[in-house]
């Protein structure tokens, strides 16, 4: 049975999933990992979604306020054994729903060019490429996406 839970960044299951995510990214990002990792701290994240299959935490994602109308998607991850089951799309949809409930109008995100599965996920869920924003401006290894919510 799939369960989707709203929580915050202090949740132990979220912290464990983020450790798995960081280990995965350390491999796929290679030499660029330290640059990206500095922007992935949990201390400013208040809104977290965890996906469970049969009460086992297998996926997560979070949103963090970027500006008055925009939430930034952060820390999206699905454990390797649970990929291909639609969990990431479920997490993303719940994050978007939560952002709307909080009166935000769009979501933005950054992913690396090496994150092929992530790029596919965002395009499948109607995210559009946008100009790289903030700390990702001018970074050739970054792809930034946006989706208008309302």
C-alpha cells in the first residue's frame, strides 16, 4: 500500500532518504558535487513529503519558498528498489498541491544534466525549461525548470 505523508525536514525518514540521495549524487555529480551540495541544506525546508510503500519510506521531496509567488522543489529522491512505480510523480503532485494551498503560483527547480531520469520526470509532469536562476545562472551542468500552478 502506498502512503503519502506531509512532514518537515526534522523527520527521521526524510533525513535517511536525503542521506541516500546525497550518496547517489556524490557519484553522479562527480567533481561538481561540492558545488551543488552547498545549496541542499535542510535548515530552511519546512515542507516535506515522504512516500511509503507498505510502511517503508521509499521516496521524498520538499518545497522551499523562493520568492513571494514561487516555491522551489528540493531533495527529490526515490530509492533505487522503488523506482519505476510512479512514486516520484506522486511526490511531485503532492508538493504542487501543497504549494497551491500555501497560495504560491509556480514551482521552479534545478537538476543536473547528468540526472537523466530526473529530467524525464519533470518533462513528463509538464515542467518547462527556463533560464538558469540564482546560483545556477551560467552553470552549464545545470538545467532549471518551472511550472505554473494556477
